[in-house]
């Protein structure tokens, strides 16, 4: 690696030259005027609350995962148990056994986002520790064994007979391949993407960072299909054929008054999912969902802006149509309270992630 390559391999320059690592506000700043214009046309800064009437705030912020899972057909999501804080670790373990949940498990805050506070729980000790350190109500669900994950963005206008898929993101979990010489830490330091998430990876793996993998052995170092946790996002929107659309449309129609959002799905094979088999919905995101296929490294920031604005306009139109049917927007006071509540959740989520 020459001098220029060493310089460009530093996190500062990786972030500078790859917009997918920019902060949320840096990405959205120049298109905020479009959002304000839509708010003015709707005569409400919180019009999005009417987009999915069965979900709190339309699923924009502060929605409860417990409430959302309750309206998803049970055959399409993994077994899940919910707990309120303060939670006794022994009682949590007992309840998980009674519910028949099997390790490994995934712990998630009941209100959250961007993978914050999400942890793999491999045994009872992990469960007890998660319950002890939880700052928010949480849920624990079985880890879906299928190795593939995708995010499918679905929209349907109220009264429309059939919805459509407006974007698909494929997710590649952050992984390394051993060479029999270098430690896990050294392998991660060579990878530009891994380098951006190294501090969190060191917290996850601890002493395992000194592990030397055999030649050719591949290890997933972050099993979370979240961009903020290291996954590489690939735009696979071209796979939205009629068969897949029919399956997703059928499921989304089973969710009461769900018109706009992204389904995060773990699946076995793409062909099986198109037949409605061997997949599980691990999360449903509403009005606040991003069209995450924009984060494909092959896309420019201009493509991202175009796709974000396109989905904002759809969100606006759906919300307006629902509003005319009698579904209310949030008042100014309610909207401000929502953002204040979100700030408080974010503070607690940061504490859980540390």
C-alpha cells in the first residue's frame, strides 16, 4: 500500500469520499425544502401520521414494535416475547422457556431504529445481562436461521386494488475471510467498510479479535442487516417482478390500513420467497422508513435524493387521501411532543448501545 492509499484508507477520507457514511442531516440537508413544501401543501408539518392509520404516528417515530407485531399475521414473523422494565433476568429466562423460544435469540428495544440496542443473545447469561442493562421496554425473538436478508419497500394508495414494490435492498453482512496468518482485528483493519465500524466490532468480539481464522474460512462479524451496523446495501429493485409483488401485496393487505413502508425480511432463497415460502418478516417500518436501496455504493448522492423525494411525494399523496377519509394529522403540540419523546428514546438507546 503506497502513501496515497494509506491516506485514503483512513476513516476520515473513507467517509468524505463515500456519501453512504455521511450523517443523516448531511444527506438530507439540501432536500429539506422539498419536505417543507409538501408540509405547506398539506397544511400540516405532521401530515405523515395519516399514512398508516393503524400504526402510531403512521410509523414515522416512536411507534411501538409490540403494537406493530400484533397486527402482522403471526405466520410471517418469528416467535417473540415482550418485556417491560425493570425486568428480572431470571423471570425473563423463565418466560422465554415457557414461550418455547430457542437460542440463539435477538434482543431489541421496543422503540428503536438503525440497529441501536439490538444484540445477539446466545445463552441465558446473555439474556440476564440484556434484561439488567435495558433502559427501555424490550422484546426478544428467535434468531431467524435463513442467511439472506432484504428490505422490500411497499406502497399502496387508499382504495387501490393492488400495491407495488418501489425498491428492494439486498444486504451483505459484514464478514472477513481468514488467511491463517492475520488476526481478526488485522483482517478488519484492511477492509474499508469494516474500518468504519471497528470500535463497535471490538466491543462485540472482545478477545476474539485476536483469533486467527484458517485459510479460506469466512466469518460474519456483524449478523445485523443494518447499514449502521456494517451491512453492505445493494440495490436489487430490478427483482420486483409480478410473483414477488403478489406475495408482498397479499401480506401487506393483511396488515390493517398499511399503505407505506418497508418490510425487512430474512429468507432462504429468492425463488422460495416468490412462492410465499421460507421467509420471515423481522421488522415493519412505516412512514419513517427510508428507501434503503439508495445506499448501494454504486449510486450517487443525486440518485439518493431523487429516490427519497419520490417516496416523500408518495407518502404525501397517501396521507392526503387518508386525511380526506377522516384520518387526522398530528396537531402542532402532538408533533412537537413526538420529537421530544424521540430525543428521550434516542438518549436511552445510546446508553443501551454503549
